[in-house]
């Protein structure tokens, strides 16, 4: 039996297990007592930004954009049938998603967990692409792309990334375009599958009502060992400057929306737990409903409580901080945000704000430990970013005001910000 | 099994508690139920948006929210829903449990008190709410209504609902109409507040790890100062389909057209309700349903095509996003699949798989406080309250014939299309 490494948070009375399986697969198991349901996610360190890569045998390969997402759709179909049909027999609810740097397959259930896990492990490891089944998917994916073309939240986000990045492929749409997907063939799909779907490049994260021994036995029995993993991501050089300051699109919508993004200097750098805590605290002091900036934006009628938000995003070769929401005057909203950021660059964050922001961030993260889906997803994201979830929570308790104030100096540079607006026609 | 403790505070006001120790968070919700009407929908929505801003003890937005952040980022927010022909307005509070804080502070009780403060001790100026609070709240509700137009899936469903039920109160939005929001005064909001506290049916639900006796006493004390009058009555209308189909369309500058079908189920009794729920899932509620397998997978016409049953109103909505030229084909295929069920063209295996899917989803409710809360709120106006387990066992007892019978009672009523401009 493989030895599982235990990660614990004594103060919260929580624990999970990790093992690097001999096949190369990272396995995380988080049993939750008294829960009825379980959630499993099997993900690959591969997404839409990986349309150019290098392998030892073939050298550099370039494929049409949108292929990772197309592959995600097509994996559900196997030689013996559709994975959804197999899940129908176990009663699980299954889904999948593709992001810039990840592709993930997941299910949740309250019964027959081991059977559903077998379905998951089986179909993700059994590619079956034919001219016919690849052709069939084109219409479906084209409709998915068109659905997103009408979604202003998605448009404002994609436009912002295209304004901030000159070369990095986050500026391209995850699903590709109706045009680019016409070039996708079974051969391309097999090539990308072979390059990235390697257990050494994947993680399996499970949380909920599970027995660890039984689950490990199921996993062990159902893994097909991969060859050595030698695929390298190829990302273009990205200069620090933004591509353009502003981007505007008109859509037939009811209220204008905006995003103000700050490009961060982070080539090939991933934030560690403490960095991430500092950034989160800074963003809380800026955008919490208790913050002066939020109150100012609200009182001036520039944002509303149902949509204003901010996020830190990170994929290989880039990271950014994005503020946004619905606004009747995006330019003024952006000015207020930039002004407040200038202020904290000069004055830093006060101890009072630091204290409530720290408590709020802690509460938010304790809240995240209650749902099996958010647990498994956090483990998966942490796994691909080399972070550990309890270390992150501990860092919240340990971080000091000085840590946070010195972090401010390196982030949120006004000259690296871009504004994206989608407005009614 | 969830053990639920129930107490009546006064006529029409109920409080209940489920002690659940597996979570590190707790949740308290305060929901009022009033008949949905054009005259009151907007002002009620504005009232709740005003209440969530602050209270007399923390009289401005920032100080109130700072207090919440100090309570480990506790969250207090309002929401509006439509349950059959009732407008349900909720203020919910979520916080971490006392034993998970750094300093073992009494977060759950402090948050319960804050929730009661914003409801019973809002910032008033005589017999009016403060102008600036109402102005902000009106803007929030107006922008929520405007933003529905941003999401075409939501917008198309809303338009279908509005048009299909233009002669029934179910056609009214839970936020009211934008022009009605515009006219509301600070005095109107005060009247709505007094009226709701005095006459609405009210349900308070505490879930997690509360000192229930104290929470119970807190709200009993507050209500002892309220002059309760006769509780407003609800009359849910479930109409049978007539077989007459109405068609509506709007034009918009969109990439993808939307199709929404509204079908009446004429739900009669409990058995029929469960059979219709199961039938709808078989029809379009899972990735192996008739609609998914045929409209999406076999014909590649769309990315989504699904059916949902609103048991309170006895209506099924089928929603899809498609190319304009495929509209007719999609419509025909959707109705053909319904006919297949009417004729009994589905296997026992398909039916059992659908039952299993629904049962598992019902069982999952117990693993989320938000889901448990929503589950019980949605049943406050019902004669009988089911636990998720009982609900699942009733679905499992439905026979193939009952599903066929339920399908045969379904009648297409309204076809709504959101089409491309200039085509």
C-alpha cells in the first residue's frame, strides 16, 4: 500500500492526504466526515495557451487555437459509448471545463462513488477520435462560441486581456473561433492528447464521503501508466508594457460594464502562499464594502453592489489584477480606482484596515472548507500552482502589516493598467 | 436525516432551527412572503435593498460593513425570488462558527443581532427612510433589472414568462418594473416596511451552530413590539393548458438566437407533481435526457437545450440557444421528443437512471447550508413540507404509466424567440 502524506490544520481540525502515485499522478484525498456527497476532479496542466509546444520526438508543434477545449468535449466520447451514458448508470452529475492553463473533468455524487470514479479514470485515459465524431462536435462548439459572443461579461474580460497582452496567448479566446475550429482534425487531437495527457502532468483531487483505502485501490487498478513526460510549454516573450490603454465594444445590452486590469510583472513566476495572502489583503482593503474606495464608488453612482468585484489571475507567464462590474460611467469609475491605488502606494495600508481585512480573508477561507466541490477545486488549483491550502490559511494568520505594505510597492502600477468597456449600442 | 426544530413566534411568523455540526459556518435567513402584485413588487424589492445597507447602530454603509468584516467577513445580503405567485424577499446572514475564530469570539450571536437590527431598527427620519439610502437602493434595483438584458439566456426566459403570464401575477418580476422603481419615495418604503412586518408571512431559518434559544428569544422580543395584523393570504393559480399556442418574438443584435417554450402542466395533486418532476428530468434535465441526446448530440443544433419544471406554478420552460435558420427544426424536434414520452417511448432503464440522478441531487442538499435554506424557504407556502429524503422516495415511487400520464397533461402554451435584427 502506498504511504499517504498527511496535511493537517490543527487549529481547524481538518486534514487531507497526498500521494505521488508511481504512475506520476498527483493524488489528493480529503475525506469529510458526515457528508453525504463526494466530488472528484481529474485535471491536466494543459489549456488554451498551449497551442505551441515542444516534445523530444517531434520538436516544435503548432496547432489551431481552441484545440484544448475541443479535446475536452471529445474525450467524453469513447469507442464503447459516451461517458455521460456511463455516468447515467451511476447517477453522478458530471461536467468538464477548459481554462487558459487547465483542462479538468469532474463529477459529484452521493452514491456509487467508486463506480463513478472508474468512469472518470477510464474515459479520460481512453481517447477515441474519428472523422465522424469530431465533425459532429463542430456545430455544438460553434454554438458555444456564439453564446459567449453575446455574453458581455466574457467579452469585456477577453477584450481586456487582448489590450493588456501583446503576445501572450491569454489574449486569445479559450474555445478558439468559429473559424479556427474548422481546422481541427482527429490527428491534431491525438497529437495534443499524446503531448499533454500524461499522468505525470495531471492531478486527481477528491473530497467528501470517501474511504481512503477503497479509493486508493480503485485508482490503482484503473491507471494506465504513461511514457516519460517531456512536453514543454512554449510561450512567447511578453514585454512589460501593455498593448493598448483602452478597448471598447458595443453590444445590445442593458447596462454598460467595465474591467480595469493591471498587468503584473511576473514572467515565469507564481506567487507563493504568503505573496498571495498579501495581494488578497491589499485587494480586500480596496474593494471590500467596508473600504473607502467602495463607498466612494457607490455614493457617486459608479458601481452597484450586485456586480462590482476584483480578482487576481495567474497563468504561466502572466499575472494580473482586475477590477470590474456594471457602471454607468466606466471612465470615472476607473479614475476613482486609479486614484485610490495611488493613495495606497503613497500612504500604505493602515493597521486598522489591515486587521479587519485579515479577519475577513480568514473567514472567507474557512467558509471555503465546507463544500466538497470548493475543497477539491482548491486542492486542484493549489496542486498546479505548487501551493498548499493549509499553509495558505496559516499565512493569513501570520502575515504582518509590514509584509503587506512592502508588497504594495511591487503591484498595481497605474502605467500598466488598461480599461475595457462593453456598452449598449 | 435533518432534525428540524420549529416554533411559532406569533401568527404567521415562524422560526426553525437545524443543528448541523459538520460545517464551520452557520446561516440565518429572514424571509417575508407577500402576494406578487404590480403595485407592491418594486417597493418591496427597494425596501430590502435599503435594509441591507445599514442600521441605526451602524448608520452608514461603511461602518456597517466594517463591523461585518471584523466579524470574520460575515456576509449579510438581501435577495428577491418568485415562488409561485408569491414574492419572497430574504435577508441572509452567513458567518464562521465561534469555535473557528482566532479569539473564540461570539460571532454567530453578534451576526444574528445585526440581522435583527437591520430589519427592526433601520435608519429612519420620522415616518420615512433616509432619502440617500432609498436613492441608492432604487439605483441598485434598477440596475439589477437593466442587467437582466445583459444575459440573453436570462432575458429570453424572463420575456417568455412576462408574455405567457401577462394576465396572471406570475408574469410580474420579483423586482417589479423599472418605471415603478423610479416613482418610489422614502415614505413609500416606510409604508412597505410597516405593512410587511405587520402582515407578511415570515419564516426565520437558523442552520448550523447557533445558540438557538437566544436567537429565538431575540426575534420573539422584536416581534413583541410589532403590531401584527391579519396575515396576507396567497392564492396560487395553476391553470390547465388550453392547447392554444401563442407565439412572440423580439429582435436583438445577437450572435445566437434564443428559443424558449412555455408549457403548462396543470399539476393537480401530489402524485401528479412528482410524476411531472420526473418526466421533465427525463425530457430535458440531464445529459442523457431526450433533449440533450437528440437536439444537441444527434442533430448538433445547439450547445444547450434543457427543460425545467416550476412546481409552484405548474409550468415547464424549455430553453435553447440556436442559429436562426434552425429555429423551426429545433422547435419540431423538442416537441417530437415530448411526444415520444407521451407515447411511452422510453425504457425502464432510462426512467430508473433519471430517478437515480434526481435522488442523488436531492441527497446532496444536506451538504450545503445555502441549499438546505433554499429547500425549506421554497416550501413555506406549501401545505406539506418534505425533507429531501422523503421527496426522493416519492419520486422513486412514480411508475412509467404515471410519467406517461403526466406528459399527456403537458400542453404547449407559448413560443418565444429572440431573433437577430436585420435578417
